[in-house]
C-alpha cells in the first residue's frame, strides 16, 4: 500500500496536505472527470475517499492509466519524477511548474493542458505550488527520462568505508558525527559549481565514459565495479570518476551515472527531443465522395452477405467444435456463402458473434444458429443493421486475425473459439479510427503513418502484437466499410464518440447519427422489379423485406449485389404453391409490383404448375393415392415405370399403395407426378421448411475494460464515496443516557433520539447489526420511527432503507449538529 | 444515383437497356465484360479475369475500368470489388514472351518477384532454361503454347510479343463486286491484323466468314481453316469463291471423304481430332505447308485435341471466330492463351439497330394430347416417349392453320419424323424433302421455293445440314430436339435472315403440352429469350379458332 493514502483519515486543516486530502478537496465535477478517465476506480465503488486514494495508487490501475498516456504526457510525468524525487524514499517531494517547463524546454499552454490531464487522472497532485507525482510511479517508471537513481539512493547503499573515502576525496568530514554521510556527499555533489570543478578534475579522458551514460542507459558494465579507489590511487578515467562519486557502483559489475550528474551534463534538459508534437498523418488524398460511395457499397455488401449467411445457417447450421469454435471446413463454406476469402469471412463471423446474432445452441452436439436478436436485427433497415455490426466490432475484445494461429500450448485457435480475446482490442480500434479521423478529410493516411502516430499516442503499448492489431484494424475497417480507399468516411466518423464525452463506447446518439448519414448513401428499398421473357425478375435495388420474402418464395435467387436477380422455374413456383399461395395471388403479386408487363410465358408457367399442383393426393392409412380425375390414376396405373410402386386401384378416383408414404411421394415425384400429402380429414397438407433459431443470445466474453460510467453513474459514485467518507471521518457526539426518574432502556433512548432527528430533519450516524450479526454504520436521514422500525434515507447507499430499532447499536449526531437529548 | 449499371457480387453487371445512358455505358464496359444474356430489359455482362486480361491486352487499364464503374453504377460499388479488379488486371503483362537476339525465345519479367514465383512452379520449371539475366529466362521454343497455358493457370498470363513467322506467301484479294465489306467487318479484320493473333467476336449472322476472308487478304499467305463440320466446309468454300479472288483450284477440302491440300485448305475439327490406334493420323496437315494463317471457326466449340495441336502452332498467326467466348466446358482460358486475346467485339445492339441482324419473333404453340393419347404416352417405352408426343396428330391441324395465316409468305415446315412429315405434307398439299429425295428433285423444289412459285415446303432433318436450304420468312418446327443451345441458334439464324423490308421473321414451334416436348421447348425458350428474341406461348385452340397470337 502506498504511503500516499492515509491509514486513518481525519479532516484536519492543521495537518500537512496529503494525496488523500487533495482528493477529498476535489469538487464533484473533478471526481467525475477522474472516473471518466479511470473507470476502474469506481468498479466497484470504493467505501470512501481513503479507499479511493488507496485504489488510485495501486500499481495495476496506475499501469493501466499510464498505458493510455501519449508520449508527451509520459515525458511530462517522467520529468516530474526526475526532478521531484531526489530522495527516492517517502512520497516524492515534487517540483514546481517553472522548473519542469525549463527542463522539458516547452513553452505555451501545451504543458498546462497536459498537466491538467495528469492531475485529472490523479497521477499528479497539487501541494500548494508544488506538483507532486504519486509515489507508486517510482517503481513503474524507474528510469525516468533515461536517468539513473538519485545520488542519495545510490550512496546510501554503499559501505561506510567507501563513503568515508569518498568524503575524504571530496574534502568532507567522515562518519556519522555530522549526520548521514550519504546525504552530506549528495548535497555537495548537487552544487553546480562543485560539479563543474569535479568534472574538470576527472579530466577530458573521462568524457567518453560520461557521454555514453548521459542520455541513457544510465547504467554501464564495468569489471570489478566495487574496486578500492581513491583519488590518489586512481589510474584510469573510470577510477577517477568512481573516486569523485561522478559514477557510483551498484553491484560488482555495474556502475550508474547519478541522476543529478546526468542532468547537469545534459545542461538541465530532460530530453534531447521533447515529443510535444504528434507525428503527421500523411497519405494520398482521394475524392471524398467516391471514397464515401466505395465505403457505403462495402457496408451494404457486409449487411447483405451477413444476412445471406445466417439465412443459410438457419436451415443448415454448422456444428460447434468441442473447444467451442467453428471448424475449418465450415469456415470455408461460410467464405463461399459470403463470397469472400477465409480471413475476411473470419472477421465477419466474429463481428456477427460479437453483435449477438449467432450463438452456439446448447445441445450436446451443438450447432451455430442465429439468435432471436437476429430477427430483431433483420427488422431494421440496412443502415441501422450496419451500425449494429460496426458498434459490436468497436466494442468486441475478440480479434479475428488470431484465428488459425497456435496458442501458447500449440493448439490451433478456431474462429468463434477460445483464445481470441485481447483486452486492449476495443481501445486500439478506437485509437486507430481516431487517428484516421485526425487526418485531414479525404486523406488516406498510409499504414506506416498510422503506426508511427500510434507509437506516439501509446508509447507503452508497442510490440509486434500491437502492430498486428493496428494493421488488422485498418483491414477490418475497410472490410466493414468504415473506410473507403483508406479514407475514414463521414458516417464512420459520426460513429466515434467524443474523446472525453464520458463514454468511450458509442451511445445511441452516435449510432443514430451514423445510421442516418449512411442511409443517405444506401439505395432506398424498392417496391418494384422488372420481369423478363427469360423468366427472370430483376429487382434493381433492395426490395422491401415482405416483398423480397414473397418473391424469394416463388423464384430462386440467381445473383445478388446492388440488384437481385430471381429466376422462376416450375420447382420454384411449386414451392410457392406448397406454401399456400394461389396461382392468381402469385400473378397478382407480379402484376402489382412489376414495372414491365408480365411476360406471357411466365403466366403460362404459373398456370401450368398450378394446374398440375395438388391434383394428386396421397394418404397414410395404408398409403393411398386419390384423384378426382380417373384418367390420371389410370395413367399412373398403366405407367410401366410405376410398377415398383405396388399400386392397386381402390376406386376410379382412389389407388392404394403398399409403399410407405415418403417413399411413395418421392417415387411419384421422380416419375413426374407431383403429388401432395393428404391429412386424415382429406385436406392437403402443405408445408414449408421451418427456419431455426438458437435459444439464447451469445454471451460474448466480458473481458473488456469496464466502460466509462455515464453521468448518472458518476454522480452516484461521487455521492456514495462522499457519504462513505463522511461516515468514516464524522465527528460524533454520543447521546447521553437521559437521567430520568423512571428507568428507561437504551432502546427507548435510541427511539427518542431517532424520532427527534426525524422531526427536525437532521442527519444522524447510526451503528447497527445486520441480520448476519455483522456490525456496520451509516449516516441516515430518519424519516419516521414506528413499529420498531426506522425508515431512513441512507446517504451512504443513496437509498431509503428500513432498520430494526433493536438492531441499532448506537446513535450519534454529526459534527456541527449538536445532539438533542 | 441513377446510372444504368448495377454491379452484382458475383461480378456480373446488369445493364438497364432503356436507360438514356445505356449505349454510352455499354461502350464503356464492353472491353472488359462479356455479354452473357440479352433479354428485353436488363442485359447481363460478366467480368472475369479473362475479360479483364482481354481488356488489358487491348490497351485498357484498371483506372478506366474503375472509372466506368464509378461513373455508370447506380449504387456504390463495394471497395473490395474495385481492389480485386485492379489487382487482377495488374497481373497481365508482368511477364512477357520476347524474341531475344541471342537466346531466342525468352520469358521476361517486369516484376522480378513474379518471375521468382513462376520459375519455382513444378509444372513450369521443365519448360525453361537456365536464367541468363535476373529478369530473363530462355524458353524452349516448343513450349511456347504450353508455357502460356501454364502461366495462365497460375494467374500470371504472359503477353506474347515474340512475333510470328510469315509463312508461304499467297496473294488473296477481296472481290467486292456488288457487295462491300461492312464497316465493322473491316475494323475486325484490321484490329486482328494489328494484334497478330486473337479472337474476333461477332453475333450470329454478322458475317464472320467475310471477316475471315478479309483477314486472309490482309495476311496474303497460305491459310488453314478449321471448321466444325462438313456443311461448314462447303459454306466456307462457296463464300470464299464468291468473296475473294480464290479459284476452285486454290481451295482444298480436307474432310472424312476428301483429303486435298491446297494453298487454302478447309478441314473439319472432327477429322483433325480423329485417332487411329491412339495416334492423330492427320497431324501432318499442320506441317504439310508453311501456313501463314490458321483460322478457327466457332472457336467456342474447339475440341481438346485441337487445343493440344494448337499449342505447337504458336509461331503462326491464329484467328479465332466466334459468337461467344463462353464455352460450355469452361476452357475459355485455353482459348485466351493458345488462340489469343479478344481483338474485336461488336456491340450486338448496335448491329441490330443498323439492320445487319434481325431478331426473330418466336411463338410456341401448345397442343393438348387427347385422353387416350396421354394414356398411350404414359405407357410408351422410354425411348419412344419423345417421338410419340412430338408427332401427335393434333399438330397437323395447327400447322394447317398457321400456313393458312402466312399464305403470302415463304413458309418452311421442319420436322424429324418422316411419317409425321408425310402426313403434314399431305394435309398441306406441299412437297416433302427428306433423305431419300433425289438431288435433282431437291434442287428443283428449292428453286421453285426461292422464286416464290412454291410457298410452302416441308423438310426433314437433312435440311438442317443442307447448305443450299432457301431462306424463309416463316419457319414452323413440328418436331426435333436440338443438341446444344448454340447449335440451335445457328440453325435458327441460318433459316431466318433479316428481311429486306425490315420485318421480323416468324418462328413457330408446335409442342405437345405436359410432355417431354414441352420440357425441351422450355430450354429453347430460355435460350431464345436470353438472345433477345421475343417469345410467346399460344394455345392451339386459339390458333385453330383463328384468334390473334
């Protein structure tokens, strides 16, 4: 636990300010801002300010916060540590703004806005005019600005013998008589004039050694680093530097250049180049309109092929692998359906999964099926459907490009399977898109430029995995239609949340804006098509969904894309009739919606099929065939090819068969007699295949970072922390037992005190035992006391609660509000 | 948002014919997209790698293709499709076949990485010699065709710039007496001549033979012409005699019955592909003379053995003629690599507008079998079922009525069953020409028909192959199933030529309802409709009752 956090917090203006007291002094708005940039601090809500301080200085969350800093912010923070932590123990003393600005060599408001951001993130706090970094940073950024440890830290671990010799060489008194020798030597070496003199004394030959260490790394290897040296016996430049304390041994083989010496040699500058300006995002310029059209075309294609795939899966679902993923062969099949290659198919499948449109059905031999949410998705227009997918992609921690690779244990990772999650994926995607958005409109930044910019933006995230993620994000953004010809198009820009608006993830507002921008680029759904003499129907754009379903029932889809081509055949028309459509109904539909006259051969096709459809009916009793037209049955009976149907006539209009019904049906169809099954009551049994759905929506891994809390959540968290803090730090005035004549139990006194508080609208602090017998305390505003229960607004929990009076162990008035008895 | 073009995800393009920009758009996409179907409202073009490479060979670049998409497309074109097209087009011409002054035939690469990839391919390695320069590797001359084929399969089609042998010179002149080379025919011949080798695509009836003759005149060399069958041999022969300075003695026929080798020799694919004891016995024809030009008629029907032989003919100029680059066996790639890229493609619709070709008006007349006929049909032996339904008596009545309706026009009745033809002939009181009809009688009847003295003629299947079959304004087909769809179109085109007064020809097919006859008719219907012919169905009862159909 860091010493920034006070173990016992008390509000005491006399005491020296601490991190905790600084936190307590922040306004509600400032606390809210902290929770935006570090959402993990209120997840769960800490009990009070002290707990918040402890959590805000815990290493994991600080590391997470540092990972989000750009290179310049990190340099500022390192500068604060380098300048403001000369003792290397206890809370860093901090430094002032002017010294920092000089050492960083930056001017203007940039430093202040950066410091504000660090303060907002509670990594740096104000102590009067001093900026103090939190002490946990010392361990994380252990070589700030490439500087070694401060002199005191280096010297305090040296042997007394060494210190005495060093003191002697520097002309200082030895031993502990005049205080800590390490501190004494350190303060001597920190004087500029003295340092210059010592450097001169070390001589020109020592310069190359110092030059190698000055801009880092601050440590160097030397044989026998802990050698016995004195100025008198020094033979080499290293000997001289050691003897003068200009470099200090840290172990047998290593020497370090002390922080103060290095800074002096650097001329007081922390960095040779301060990265205050992010790299430019350059690339070829494109026509924004054509880029927008290309992206919108891609977006429309994605929405369409996803629907096609899921329609296919509904009827013909692929199996779930034992490890939960999708098999390679099924992926290949999906790629064919999606009309793309396998890596792209993997991306689309993962997005579909993240969007909750598919899930593994929970049976023993599981299958991947569309979910109920798919039906909701499908009810939307194409623009909203796209936004649904794009938002799911932005938020998903799953990285499709990891599929096909081997994991640490050498097992292949499958699409939709385990091991594809990367915690940083959503943030990286947002970073990449924001980088594209930073580039001027219609510019397509090159992948190299984007990588360089991200290296500046997230200096602590670099590595091949990160580079792959960035590259993959650019590819996936193009696949999904967020970019066209490398340009982030306007509707995709609209999808990006404002950086500090309180939510890193898109909210409904962004989605709606993006959808309406996209919708203006997408084709309008049509209510008409063209019919042609070759028995095709061409819908020159997306059809209204009900019309598309009707048409797909009566005709086979031959090609899709901007338009849809349907082909009518006897089989397809029969399918519509089987689904209960009548011939007149079908022709009527075509006449209503066709912009061209219904070709005469098409009318013939429909009436021809209808004429023969349902003319024969088959029963199950012992399997029979009946027909109102005896000639048909005669024809069938005398058909040589039907000999194996084992038919025998029952009546002029009825034939029975010894075959079972399905076999008989199949065989009749083969022979070209299209019979329909008949139910026991003599009606035709018509059916069409049911589409299938998974029972529940997918539980996509919740590995992701918690989302930044929204305004209400933040306000509630601030309120709860404040209340908890108040409860922990309240000055209490216990109620005296009333000295009445007749004996009164403490319960009666409690009741009276609570009733009085309720009447006066005062807040009181109560202790109570809960039903488990565990003691707790709350600050409450009593509303009423009756029936042995206290009803009160519990400010700690921000809710109205009921307490059993007999469980209340004590009542105290709050400071400044004297108890009435 | 109102362009005439819609891009489909399977890389087909739909062109709305009635759109005001349709003609302009058609010109823009024709270089890189093949017309697949041309029904009345929406034409379908297909963009294939071959089509894109054809465009590249003709000097178009990816930017032009993308521009055409962006300019004419009604909807945004998916980015991935544009990228795919640009990448595919870019693959052509990275590798080139050149004639090197020192090393002879070489494979030269503009992109060395591509060369590295292909020289490592197992199939290609044996065709190449030792690398002479980082970007150049010699090729065994005999492998010129095989190498191109193999490279195409790898997706890196090579541009063949190695040139051709001149062959034995033989002057050929076009004899333009009373006729003239049409504009598009001249263009086709000239762009072939400029390209050296390749394919000319012209619709049926556009005069492909004349383009062949013009190309021969430009080449001025001995020519080997390969055609599909004997009928074509005779057609080519008579056309060449009519259109060029060639005399009977200069033209040889090399077929099953005759084996003449002359400066211009016409051979059938069949005889070339014939084998005895596993050996192609007529292979020597290719070596018989130093041919300056090889013409492949109906290149979409070129059989596999001819491809193999053609692979060895890569140093000679080759002209492919066809109505379509689409092959039913999917070997379009072999045509591209062995014959050559597309050199000329005429806009079908424009030729129709100019009146060079005319669509026919097709009517299917359906007769209903009587109840006893249906029973007999059901019990018929499978091999006899078609014959039974196709030659139903009910058809005779319909034919009589149709002939009556067109009594002022030349009507051909075509069928395949002699009994049926005799019956119809008797009913119409018209002469019947069948296999046993003597040549003299046949010629007399044909002459009478041509002169208009005879209005109606009933002909059997033999007429299909008879080259001097007179043209007619009306054809009535009463029986006979056809083989492939292209064959049907050719036969139809042969009977029905554009009329001088611009009237559409009429084609009736009389079929029996609910039988195999009708099933075959459905195939015909689809094909004719896709070719842009109007197609209607009529009931025999309506026809007989005299109602308009």
